C-alpha cells in the first residue's frame, strides 16, 4: 500500500488483551487474513485501556478518510472513543464486531474481497499483558443518558462525577471494581456500558425492551437506598449532639446501604469481593464531611 493509500484508509485491529470476550477463532482468523492480504494495519493491545488512559493514539485513528475497526460492538466502540474525548464520524468509520459476526464476513468487509487463507488456521496461545489492571470501567451512552444521576447516588467508589456544566461523567475509571456491573443495572435507560461484560445490552449490544425487562434495569434508587446517602449523612451529622450519636447514625446509614446491596447482590450480579470492598463507616464519614 502506498503512502497516499495509507492516508486514505486506516485499519485497526483490537486484541482485547485483558479478557477473552472475543472468540479466539474469530479474532485469529481475521488477524491472519489481514496479515496474508499484505495491507497495512495497526494492532492495538486493548481499546478499553486506551480509552481509560485517553491515549492520543485514538485521535490518530480518526484522521484517515476511511476507517475500519475490528473490535466488538459498534455502540461500545463509539462510546469508548467518546470517553477519551474522541468523536467517531459514523460516515467514515466502520466497526466490525468480532464478538458476534462471522470472521469471513468481517475480513471481506474490511478487505473488499473474500479471504484466501493458504492453510488451516492454527490457534496461537494468547499472551497475557504484564500490567495486572484489567480495563473494567463504565462507559456512558449519551444518546440514551437522561442525566438522572442515579449512578452517582448508587456508586460508593467515586467512579462517577459531574462536569462543570452539570453533566454526569466517569471521572475515575480505575476506581471501578472489576466485574461489577451494578450501576448499569440500576440505570433506568440502559445507558451504562461495560464493553467487557458477557451479556447484552450491558456489553454494548443494541438495547431492546426485552433486554430492559430481563436485566431489571428500571430500579428506583431513591426508594432502594432512601435517598442520597451522603446528603443524609451530612444532615445527620449536623443534627447530632455528640460524638457517640454521630458514629451511631453514620454506622446505621452504612449498614442500611450494605443491607440493600446484599439483598440485591445476586440480582445485580455484584461479585462478593466488591461487597467486601465497600467503604468503612470512617471512609463514609470523611466523604460526607468533605463534600
């Protein structure tokens, strides 16, 4: 491919190195087809990790006139780029879904011709990244988000925040607890994605009414938790007359929160290690006093 051709078209292949959500047969078949075709393409370790770190390489992806991205669900990829401050032009960017689509069809769509594999595919062992952090964090679909802030009220790990223009955002992706999709389950609009999650629509697949019913996403957090726990703690602190009464009220508030979460642990698919990592009463008190 000439330099002129390279500037017009860019092909990006995501290895999704930190999880096995992409079928190995599909991933390696598409990769082999790209190699055998002789076209120039870029392999990236993990688009989720690049988005979390706001990697400037994501900007470079969008500079070509035509872009092919072999990764996962198009909806997930779109909002991963958005999370990194990069807008994908859907008129020139085509995302190929290696989670569900046939590898031959993916290769043909990217290359413009049917793949011609010269020998049977042999699966090579996947290498494990040295960095232990698995890029697990929420990505917000702002086409669906109504800015209701239920995710902000629900999460106890400071993952969410609010921008200067009062828009919900993911401020601290690395504070999210791996494999916990609970905030996406309580989002009434199914607007929160975890691209590495196993099931639709949380994984970035398109949302249907059936999905909403099955995943039980329409949860009233104010009823579930009795309102904003931090506002509640501030109010109790102001009304408390002694150190003993403050500690008692704050501990009771946290116990109420944990009891609600425990009750919904199975339904919300919350891993036990996340329950074990819930903040202490002292941590909750410090947050309430500083907010």
